[in-house]
C-alpha cells in the first residue's frame, strides 16, 4: 500500500483557498507574537475585554470605601474651591476624631502655599511700618499660630494616616516636591522594563509632603481609544518609581506595610525584557501587566460607593447620611476626597460608562486589591496566544475547503463556543485576561473567505446594481434591489418623493478659524455622521455642496413612507450633530449647528448631466422649495422647516406653524412649519406654548397686532432663545408705523434665496 494513498488530494481551487487561509493564520500569529501588531485586532480585543468586564461585574456596593464629596452643597456652604487649608485641617480632624475613619486619601495636590489668611500682609507690615511697635509684634506672634493655614493643615495631617495625591505627566514643568520613590531603578534586576514615564510633576509643598503618611500619583493610563482601563501602579520619574494613589491608600490602610515586588524576565538575563509580575502588600497579592499597570476591577456603572458631603464632615454633622439620604457610619472606613460639583468634576471614559467619576477609579482599585479580584494577563500570555492561533487556525484553514456549508458553519460555531467558554472560565476562576478577539476574528475570517467563494455568480447581479446605485443608495437598499436588478434603472421619470437640504450655519467664519487639514478632517467627520443618518433611514444622497447636503427619498427604490423617513432623518441629524460636540471639542474644532429644509411632492428623478459628467439627481419645483426652506431656517431661528405637504403626509407629530411666506420664484404664499417631535413625547408645557403661539399667529394675520403682541410677549419672555417670537414682535413694531394695506393676506415676501 502506497503512503500517497493516505494523503488527500486537493484541487487547484481548494489549494488556493487553503493558501489564503494559511496566510490569514500567519497574519494572526504575527500579531499575537507582537512581531507585527495590528491596531484593528487590538481594538477588537479591547472591545471584547470591555464586554467581559461589563458581563461579570459584581454590581454590588462596597461599604469599605466612601467618597468624601466636594459637592454643590459643600461649595455653597464653604465657598469656591480651593478652600483655605484651615477648613481642610478641621475636615481631617473631624474624620479621625469624630468619625473614627481608618485612612483618608486626597485626589488633589497642594502645589502652592495657602496665602488666603492674609498672614503675608501682616508679616510685611511687621517688617516695615510696624517693625518697632512691640504691641504689633506680640499680636503678629500670636497670629502666626492661627493664620498659618498650611501649618495648621500639616499639623493635622501629621497626626493621622493621610495620603496626599500628586501629578506626574509628560510636561517638563515642576511645582511642589515629590515624596521619596517607593522603588529605585537599582532595586530591580538589570533589564529593560516597560513603564509609564514622566518628565514633570506637580507635587505638594514641602511642609505638607513631610507631614503626610504616604503619597500616590493620580495619573490614569489611557488606551489608544481614550478609555481608562488600567492605572500604573508604578510610574517612573528620573531614577525612581512612584506608587499610585490607590496602592498608597491600601498600604496605609493595612498599617503602612512595605511593598515587595516579584519580577520575571524574557530573553537573556541582563538584556531581556523585564516584567514586575506581582506586588506583595501585606497578605495581598496584586498582579500587574507588563507595563507595571493594574487593570481596574470596575464593580458597576453607578452607585457602588457611598458619597458624603464634605461640608457635613467639616461641621461634624451627626447622624451622618450619604448623598441618597441613607445613614452612614464612617468608622474604620477608607475615605477618598473627590468632587461631583460642576466645573470640578473629573470625568473619565471607561468601559462601564462614558462619564465615570475619576475619584471612583481609585475606589474601585482599592476595593479590587482588598477582594483580590484584579484581572491580569499571565506572564505566559504570548505563548498561550500564539499556540491558540496555531492549534485552531491551521487545521481549520486546511479542512474548511472540504467541508459543506452546513458542516463548516457547525464546526465554526462549535470552536467559537469552546474558545469563549475556556476564556470565561479563566476569567472567573483565575482572574486571567486571555486574548479572545484574535481567535474569534480568525475563525470568522476563515469561515467567510471560504463561504464567499460560492457566491461569485450571485455577486455578478449585485455588482450590476452596485455599479449603478452604490454611490447614492444605502447598502441595505442595494441588497434589496439586487434581488430583481432588471426592475431598476437610472432612466428619467416623475415620482412623488421627498427631498432634504441641510447646511452648516456660519460656515464661512468657522472655516476661517481652521487650517486646511483641520477643516478637511472636521467636514469628513460631520458629513460621515450625517450620511449615516440619511442612509440609515433609507435615504439616497444626491450630492454634497461644500458643507451642504442634498438627499431624497422615494427613488430608486419606491418608498410609500418617504416623507416620514425624511422627517425622522432630519430630527436624527439634529440629535447626531449634538452627539458630535464632545469629540469636536476634544479635537479643538468648533461646535456645528445646521439648518434643515424638507418638502415632498412630484419630482423628476434620473441620471442627468452632460456627456462629460452625470449624476443621479432630482429636479423640480418641489425641490426648489425645500432648498428655500433650508435657507429660511436662519431667518426664523428654526433647526428644521417643513412645508404643509410634509405636515399633511406625516401625522403623529406636533408642528409649530412659523409663517406663510412668498419665496423667490413663487407667486403664492406657502405655509411653513417647525416639527417639534412625536405627539406622544411632547410635554403639556410645550403643547400649551404652541397653542398660545398659534392663537397669536391667527390674531397677527387678522391685523390685530396689539392683541397678538399681548400673547407673544409672555412667550418671548419665557423662551428668550426662541427667535420666532422676536421676529414677530419686530414686525408688529414695524406695522405700528407702516400699517399693511386693507387687502393684506398675512403672507411675508422674501426677495432673496
């Protein structure tokens, strides 16, 4: 029997598919071995990490850690932050003497002396005009004991276990002093360590730093997507490693125990890569990642820690209650000073919430240290990751071309379930964070490469439609059209449709304040977001005209609810533009405002243009009116203006009639409206306001200007941001001296576009 008879024979196409599959596996091996890391795979791994974190959070409050909150109540009672340090001295004294806490940590730094008492001015007088006045000198000696707020604060800090915060960062500025480092570089085996490094700092003044039991840095490590998932337990400055606030508070809570490190190295000793594998803090073991960071074990998104108002503590209020009114006993608690006040609140993007209070990051870490629930990547993670890819990838890549679609699908899902099951087991049983996204992505990619091979014939008809409409129409509609490609063409025809125009307000002044590159990036981000909303509501993009967008509904695919979908798009665009504010501000871009005009009616649609350039577009009188309505949004201060055709076609919404206008190119007056929202969602207050407005509008059109004014003025006073009321008050003032003719129809004529 020949050995060759045991070797399966593959066709050329199967070998080609196997070759592509092997290349895919090798790509993932290169990523997992860190030979060629790929950002997309890394981003997907972060997403799967976040999903696991949210899925298995305990969502149980921890009563051991309490947030001492500089809230609005405290600011109203004690004055704006920063407070004079005699108040902070009293706060520390009350915490320990009255409430018997175990340790307090300050999520702030005191880099400058407190001169709010006026002692410096008194000292200056004592050295000048009053230097020879014995009575004044005696008074000054007594005043120093009560007006040196830094000394008062330092005295209280020195009596108790108090941990101060300080900042390390990338800037070279230096203020205050740093505490002694917890580790020096010569205390670690000689090798290369990954770490977060600082070139500058903002520490505490010497007097306070000397008095503190310990100090910890307040630097959070951001992943490349801007999310806080980890905190450096050690951060290097010069030749020292400085501990994090959470670690300093935990050590102090346990009796100021020293920290011991366990290191590992990869490669040749002395020239390899070092890894502080874990910290030993008393009886606690804290595992670290390869850059001396600890993953934050978020307990939940909200309400995991009690908050107590700082002013209540300063004044020794008893019984003490938290921010929800529940009784609170601070005895033997860990207290961290933070803030929830507007303007002071330190918010972080985290896997569990986009606006997570920074002070709770320390609290979650301390809680995780004490509970021994810190997740971590094992030291052997590279070997585990590469082995997983090899053992799963190569057999699947070789055997998949021989499997039927049903068997291949079953095998893929079986392997995915096995990978997820093993990963979740290690997460829960050993607190291991093993890579999940790479093996899943590899399996899915291999599966789809092989499955896609069988759909070339069907793809031909799909490509036909995509070639005609792919640049105009949402992919979902292209897929629907591809089922019957013969029914669709780009020939001209007349249809009942809806068209939308949108434009950025004050775009000229905005563009003048940006570089060409910034303007390009901003417009790409804006147009992408708006296009997603148009296509997400079955709309077709006609064209971009600079900062303006033109879109329509009802072609090439018929849409019986074209007006409703267009109106939903306009409202969604206004919401989406506000969702962009935060990212625009972070990138130094201005906040954008847009006006949107909508109209429906008969329009000509088709492939139009010249022999040199053509476009699938709409033309007609109804299109022109929509463009005029968009232009009128600036005149009336409205975000969206629609015609009476839209109001008739789309019920279930509340509309505010704005005017009857005679736009350029039109002889008849046209009623225009502002959509407010779904009738089921508009509150009673807004409904009453709109009813009052419509009554005033009726009086105005009957030339009863004084009566109309009496209705409009209270509306304008109660809603100063609503421009339409000011517009009509100005018209009424005009008509007082320039009465309209007897046959006046209440229509306002615009002579410009």
